[in-house]
């Protein structure tokens, strides 16, 4: 049977298409398209070759009579054809070259795979070192601050290291949360719901957090030295910067500040102590000796007694 000829290449060029364009649209690999254009119908087993031939011919809109002739030829002559076997004989030099290229490709893939594995291993080691450094420096600092708070204030409600991990369990959804962030050294006293109180010497960069069911009452030794946040919202200043403010009542709805800041004159106990120090004791009068006035009569009498009669 005479081998039919299908002008795949001419049809493709008439459509101004490249092999790459056809490969992208038909999803047929380039070497198979080139074999079809060369009418090499024994390039693949008949089942595969007929399928690719139909797809490529339908894409280029080649007449069915040419396609059918090629299919009949493949069916009759393709039974004896098998997949190419690579050999080292002179007639199989091209196949040996393909085999060599295939082995080189496998080596390259293995090399890339080993490189990727090494990269993943080094990345994991680097991440582990970064995590170790972070927990060593930052977590230890947090633990030291908590230990210092425990030593200074034995009855202070300190949030443990395990409790810090999940704040949602500490502060319930219906509680009032107050946070104090110190920027200048400040003395602070806080009363929570009228049940518990705490006095703290706040230091710069120190952060404290409390929760209450109803309200807080604050006394601040250095207004402006601490920034307060209620339920995530920053509160405005309570008074003049640097002054002492007391009886600041913070509830869920509002913040009540005392009508006048604390002063020495407002503290009756301190006023009495100052009054005692200001009162000056009355001076003790000094006793001066009285002047001695000589008596002339007594002198004359003594002289008469000395004279003989």
C-alpha cells in the first residue's frame, strides 16, 4: 500500500501558526507534531498515532479523505511497528544519543531535587535558630519582669506565663479591661470594683493590665507619665501634666475625674503636720544680771572703822 501524504506543514503555514502555537492549543508535544508533518506515521504505536493525527488534522481543517487514507495506512502497516528500542548498533546511533540525553536529563533532575532538599533542610535549621534566639531573649525578659513584680508587690495579681498565651481566657467578653503603659516613672494606685487594690511604682516601658466587672478607681502620682487604654481605646489626660490626680473613676460608659487634683492643702492629715512644722516656738527670755550700784555710805563707814580713835 502506497504511503499517503498529508500536507500538515503547508496548512499550518497558511494559518500563520508556529509549532509552539499549535502545541499550546492542541496540547500535543512538539516532537509528535514534527513527526506528523514529516508523515512519519510509525513514530508511535497505531493507537496513539491515529489519535494525534485526528486532533492535528481537525485543528488545521484538513479534508477527511486525506485523514481517512492515512488512518487506513497506519492500521495496516502499524501492526508490525513497535516502540523504538535503543541499541548500540551503528543503525541505532540516533537512539543511543537519545538515551544519553535522557540519562543526562535524569541526572539533572536528581541534582535539582537534591539541591531543593538541601535548601529545605537549611531553611528549617535557620528558622529553628531564629525561633530559639527569639524565645531566649524576649521570653526571658518577660519572665524577669514578672518575677520582679512578684518580689516588689507580694499581693499583686500577676498573670502567669501560661496565662499570657491565651488572653481570651483571662479577660472575659463582658469584663472591663484597663491597660497602663508607662513612659515616665510614676507612682500608681488602682482599686478594682472596690474589692482589691494595688500600688505600683511604674517604670518606663512597663505595661500592666487589669480587668474589672464594674469600675476602676485610680490615683496617679505623675499625670502624663502613664498612658491608659480602656477596652482598646486610649483615654485622654486626666489633668495637668506632672500633677497628682486622685479618685479617677473609670466605668464602661464614662470616666469621672475628681473636680480638683490632689494638693497638700486638700490632705488634712498632711496639713496638720505642715502646720506643726511651720509654727515657730516662742523665744525663751534670757535673765540679765541687775546692775550693782555702789553705796557711798557703806564705804565711808568702813573707812571710819579703820581709823583709830
